[in-house]
C-alpha cells in the first residue's frame, strides 16, 4: 500500500515518522513562498499586500528558518519545488521510485 500524507508537522513526531516507510520533504525558496502567500492572502483572505509581506518577513520567514530547516533534516529525501521543468522531472522520478519500492515491498 502507498499512502501519501501532506504536512510538515508529521516530521515533528518521531512516533509518526517511525510509521512511515519513506519520507520526502518538499520545500520552496523564500521568494516563491512569499509569492504564493501574497496570491493566497490577497485573493482568498482580502489582505493588503504590504501587510502580507510584512507578516511574511517578520513572522513566517523567521519561524521557517528556526523550525522547518531542522525538521527537513529528518526526511529520507528532499525535493525543492521551484516550478521549473527540471523540478517537475525530478518529482516524477521520485514518485516513480516510491511507487516501485511500494510495489516491491508488497510482492516480496
């Protein structure tokens, strides 16, 4: 069986990580995270761009640097999603590898 679980808090729990056969940390560069947050917060939450940027730089990014970088170290693999064709290729290969490993584990 293959179960994909999304969420960075999974990595904070050693007990949950122990239940996983393989873990992948997906990250994005700060400028892409800010771009996504701006789009989401302006379009979906009606926030002001300056406020979103201020919160990102003063709160979200320092928290990311303090907590997320440490958590990504415990993953079996790390994938940087920058939206490029090369990243798409790597993600496709990673999914194929994980699916092949899950199939092999079921067979043998």
